[in-house]
C-alpha cells in the first residue's frame, strides 16, 4: 500500500482516517479540498488538475476524496488501494452536522481561508444537504468503481462502521 485513496460520502471521516494513516505509515497526505480551494470566496486553483496529476504520478501518497470529477479517474487509475468508508446515513449525518455547526459557530477557517456561514446552510451544495441527498448515489458509484476492470488491480478495503476502520488502522 503506497498509493491510497480514502473514499466515502461527505462527513464519513475520510480526512481523519487519511491523516492518521499518513502519520502511521509515513506516506504524504494530500487533502483534496485544500488542493482545490485556494483562496477566498471558494476560489478554485486553476492548476488543480495538473497538480493532482503530478502528485498521482509520484510513488507514495494518500488522498482523501471521491469528489472532483476532473481528477477522479486519474486517482483511481494510479491508486493501489482504496479504503472505502461505507457508513450508513445514521452514522454520517450526525458527524457532518456537528462538524458544520462547529465550523459555522466558531467561524473556523478552512480551505483557502474560507469559512462556513449560516447562509451556506440553505444552499443545495452545503455538505450536510449534499451528504443527505447524495448518499445512495455516491455509494452506488463507489461500488461500481470497485468492480470496474479499468482500475484493476486494485485492493479495496470496505468499512461498514467507524469501529471497523479504527480496528484496521490500529493494525495497519
């Protein structure tokens, strides 16, 4: 395991697992949202695709995303391992609601210096709304990709609960 892609719906804990695995295994970790959003007002890095391609071609990495269609196939083709956080809505929704509420109330700076605002909660692309509405579709898409011969050979480790992922991480 040298090129690891951690996938799942928003709020599943992709970044948390990727960061912990990076520390444990000494592999460089790349947070996709931080690569994608580089400035205020959610400005997107014009070189995002090229930067991601350069990193994906390197021998060692961990990425924490399933989003960003412009680089999705690239990452799946270069990955040797996919860690799939396949958690039900009843697990994901409280997590993402707590995270977004904390970020909003504490005005935490995130990617590119941006902050989640109360008005963002009413947008269709707010992480909580996204996780709720896209859960089944995202799960189906990841499942399809794990069986897609274009991405073979690919080791897929699927976790159905946070406890399974935590147990695996302790032994990784």
